[in-house]
C-alpha cells in the first residue's frame, strides 16, 4: 500500500523507499512506500517529476498502490522524490476552480455530476434539479470572480465515512482526493468559456490564466 502524502501536505520534495521497479510497456513501473505524486484520476491529470533523478512521466493508481512510470530503472532502497511544481500548480488551480463552479451551479439548483479538470478541456457537468434557475456564462463569471477575490483558505477534514473532504472558507466541502490551491487567490483568473446543454446535461467549460 502506497501512503498518499499529497493528502496531507503541499510539499513537493520528500524521501521514500523504492519497493519495486519492473520493466513495462510504459517504461519502468516503480512502487514507493509513500509518495507525493498525485495519480491520474478524479478528473485530474497525474503529477510528473523525478525519483532519484530519474524522470517520471506519469503516475497511476492500481489498487492500493500508486505506480510511477520512470524513463529509466530505479534502484531499490531510499530515494529522493520531487514533483514538477509548474504542472502540480496548474492542475491544482484547475481543480479548485472546478469546485467553485460546482458551488455556483448548486446555488442555481444544479447538481454537479462530473468534473473534468484537464488543461485545455476543463468542464463541470450538471444535472438540473426541480426548480433550477437558468444559468449562463456571464453570471458564473461574476460569481467565480467574487469567490477568487475573497481569497478563502483551503481546509480539509474527514467525514463520518472516513472520506477526505476539501473546502474553502465557509463553502461546503466536497469529497475529493485531488490536489488544490492553499487559498483561492492562487487560482489567478478563471475564465468561463462556454455553457452548453445537451440531453438534459449542462456543461460549463472553463480555463485558468
């Protein structure tokens, strides 16, 4: 079982133990006893970086383990790990902006059913509930600008089902295994690029700049 350090820290550097390293079609599959690398999943791209100076091209979850795919073999034993800061920050900004869009949609009577927080194709999908209000890009933009300007701090807690919950300030937290900015001002500018409805599902597209 790989201990997911990114659940509890924003640090991008740490020491870990290499448990196994095996050749695979995607390079060398490396398993650590603990990791700062967020694996792809939950609507968020995985981290890249280095393990002992060896480039990590992707990280994926496999059962209770997180597999890091390295371009070269990594020796067993203690090693230093480092996550790419620029990629992590972009993914965190996108994910946090997606949460804010979820809160805004909820205020309009919409239920968020899916978040896709990838650069260049980020969107949040909603299912309208009974009595929902009409929502458009302009109204979402106004609301998200206000929330980012308020610069609310992030907090995490565990609910009664032992699920990790992530929230900002007084906003209701969402169950989430992803990475997020420490406070909303770090998002910078979140731009709503479109609102579309298809087969009863409303999709809000966005980007961060």
